[in-house]
C-alpha cells in the first residue's frame, strides 16, 4: 500500500493539468499488476537513471517548492524488490510518467472471481 500511495502522491504533485490514472488488475494467476500514469511534467531522459537512487532528487531547482528529500522512489523500488516484484518507469519530459509494477500472488491470494486474466480490481481517474 505504501508504494501505491507514494506513486499516486508523486503523480498528483507533478501534474498541474491533465489527469492521473491508477489501474490495478490480475495479470495472470500468479501476478497482480498496478499502473500509475500521469500527464505531468515528466522526467528528462538523462535523469531517469538517478530516480531509484537514495536521495535521487530529479531537479531541486525546477521543483524548489517541493520539500521531498528523494527517498520515495528509492523506497518504492526496494519494497517491490523485497516482494520479488518488478518496477518499471517510462517518462517523457513535458508529457508525463507511467509507473508499472508487477507483484507475485500466491495461489491462495487470488480471489476465485478473478481467475480470468485482465480482471480490473481498481481503476481511479483524477482530473486536474
């Protein structure tokens, strides 16, 4: 839950107009997927390699009104890794960012009504 809250917070924080979309679904019998996408400021390609580093602020000057210390994405990546999951980010400066997470499910965790692939568990849209 902490990962989802952090990604949603970042998406809203860096989207001044447009939308933030959060979707979660059962990808297959052993995988739950979450995607957080926004139409925010995006991340410069040269800075993408730094975002998972501890204290890896993107650009303190461009976001001087923000009070973060650069731990959020580092902790998200670490939590997802500890859960044997996968975390990917795609971003284009000026167009937005998409965070994609896959987490393994144990057979007992998959609700019986979600056996079909692609069953959407959560879908939220936030328009700014």
